[in-house]
C-alpha cells in the first residue's frame, strides 16, 4: 500500500557519506557508502551506496552517470552533463 504525498509532511533527508574515487586519465570511478542521519519519514533501509563514473570530455566539460542503491536495489539513476570551473586533469 502506497502512502499519499502530503504538502504538510517533511520529506527532507540528511546523510553522512564516505567513499573513494579512482582517477584514470579522463575517467573517474567512484563508490560511496551513506547512512541517513535525519529523516522524519520512515526508510525501508537507512544505508545506501552510490556508484558512478565521470568522463571529462575537455578540461572543463564532463559527463557522468551514477546509481544510488539501497543494498541490492537501485533507487535512482542519474545522467548529467556538466561544466567545471576548475581544470579536471593536466
């Protein structure tokens, strides 16, 4: 049974996240582990992981794809195109 969304309810979440990234030329591969520390709504699982890969097209333009999972179930898939104000590599 699904819960109905309400404008009165607080859906914000805050988490602590730790992880590492492997830099290989223009590619960056990352994995992170997070634990929700705040959230008034009930979570099915307070622990989650993020896995991702970035590709630096130029020194400042990049594309990436990331997965957010709760244990073995993917909750969110992100694909982004971004611009960095700092040089990503030499």
